[in-house]
C-alpha cells in the first residue's frame, strides 16, 4: 500500500471530531500540531509518526487553495 493510500485509509477510520480538528490545524498551517493531535487522540492502534505525517500531508494536498492566475 502506498503512503497516500495508507493515509487515505487511516483518514477514513478517524472519528469526525478528529478529522475536523486536523483539517482546522492543517488549514491554519500548523501541521506539527495536527500530527500531535492525531497521535494523542487515542486511536487503536496508535498511528506512528510517519503515518500521522502522511495524513497531514494528504490533508494539506486536499485543502490547498487553487492556484491564482493574475
């Protein structure tokens, strides 16, 4: 399974409250804090740092604003 597929799978299993919190932190450009929230949430099994980072990177790619043309 690729990192992106694993990140999507982990994201799909997260509670909605956690998804909302992660999206807010990633949108506020605070990916390190989002990683900490994922790790401390109490998921079983607890995701590792690499898995949590993959989720924050995945969400950043989903939430990034479209390019601006000037």
